[in-house]
């Protein structure tokens, strides 16, 4: 695994030598709460940073963010300060002890954010600059599907849908995937099965949701990986330290490490097209602008 990781680093470094960087954007969603989405996201970002990738994580569960808690951090600012105090993203970005950067979602249950007008213009301009700095930008959305979260997911280069084998999770995940794919059929989507008792259970659950999407929408999301229902995950949450750091030999840690390495190895958009135009920015601006127009 170490030799493979080193070869992967060398291959990516060579691909980036003569091409300007443009981050790949990934929206992370779940059909319901309790899927372990944020724990997955934090540890996945950590593993990519270990593979020498520059990673930025936006906690977009605004007002109910928990990325900083999972990292054992108490940040001074959050994304709420972009609206409330007119701070720039560079003033809000936190450096995690795990090696990647993140923008906290904050905790203020009565806060409401809306991207329009000058706030939208500033958001787009600053985010565009960040896509030139990082290799990957992840957007950890709140559970479920809101108007704002859907816009980020539709704009992203790829969507990760976090699902558990429970029937309710599968049903909600199908509804979320259907909503996304009907709105944007060209969306690239991957499914991460989480909290599985066995790998077979995870594979079977993925097969069920994949076959339904294939039958009714002619879309078959790829399998990003299968993560076990590992008690070490909760122990790491209690310790406020990512599991891949707290328990690097745990089954969950090994599985997510493998998923991150596999994702990076087959990521055509990053390795082959680092100089591609920022389609994400164009899509995001169009989506938010059209929504603002309808609202007016």
C-alpha cells in the first residue's frame, strides 16, 4: 500500500507540473440524518491530504455545523461571518490539525443565509479564487435536500451520496438521487455505503439502489466504497479526533484509506484535466442567479 501511494503521488505531481490548478468540486449529501456523512467527509479529506492533496472542506450545514467538533477544534469564525461581518473566506478558513483546510458551518439555529445580490457576487468571486489554490473542494451539505443544498450539488463536479443499508436510508437516498438526477441528468454521482455489518450487506444494498436508479432513470452511480459499522467511529467522535488518526488500524480506517486512494487513482477530472475551465463556478452562478430572479 505504501509503494502504491508513493507511485500515486509521483504520477499526480508529474501531471501537475506544467498545468495550472483548478480544484475539483464535490458535494456530499445524504437522504437523511444519521448516516455518518460528516465523519466520513472529515476522514476522507484527511486521507486525501495525506496523499499530498490540497483539500478545502466547506461545512455547509450552516448554523448546525459539526466539522470543527469532529476535529476537536474551537474556531474563532464560521461561514456565518461571511454574511454577518463581511469577512473574506481567507479570514475564515481554518487549518485543521489533520492537514486539510476547512470553513466551519457555525452554530446559530436562528440564522438564515441567502446568496443573492452583492453577497452572491462576493461569494462567487472568492470561491473562484479558492478553486485556483486547492486540488479538491468538498461541500458537506446538511442532511436532506433544501433549495440551497440542491444548487451546490447540481453545480459540483461530482456528488457523493452517503447511504446506510437501513430501508429508510435507502429510500431517502433514492429520493435524493432522483431529485438531483432529474434536475441535472449529467451529474456524476458516487455512492458510499456506510455502517454495514458485512461487505456483502453493503454490496447488496448498493446493488438495490443502483438497480432502481438504472431502471427508472437510466443512471447507475458508481460505488465509492463500503465502510463497516465500526464501534471505533463513536469512540473517535467522543475523543473529538478523526478515527483515521485515533484508530488507524480500525476496519473503518483501513476501508476509508483504500477508498480515498482508489478515488484519487481513477479521478480523470483531476489527473488529466487540471487546466479545465471552472464549469463549477459558471453552473453555481447560473443556478443561484436564476433562483434569485424567480424569487423577485
